[in-house]
């Protein structure tokens, strides 16, 4: 196993980890926290609530795109 294969596999694993982190923690959990914080605030900002709801609804998409970009680079490195 050469260095290029190890780098490709490492990038694919990093892409999966990044996708799960962004999808679940940043978008899904972060979106729920944003909505709850705005509901509890004295001055409610509709844009912050809308952004929080959008993050929750599209968490899977954001995770796939962010992790897929890194995993794609790893796949192309592994393939070449």
C-alpha cells in the first residue's frame, strides 16, 4: 500500500466524519438551538428562526455536500 492509497482512504474517512458532523451537529442540533433561543428571546427575529428551520430541514443535504466534497477528492486520489 503506497502513500497515495493511504491519503485517499484517509480523505474518504475524513469526508464521512465531516458530513456527519455538519449534518447532525452543526445543522440539525444547531438549527434546533437557534429556534429555541429565538423563541425565548425578548425581541424575536424572524430571519433567525427561518434560518434555524432551514438548517434543520436541509441538514442531510448540507452534510452530504460538505462531506461528499472531501470524500470525492479522496476517491479521485485513490483512483489515480
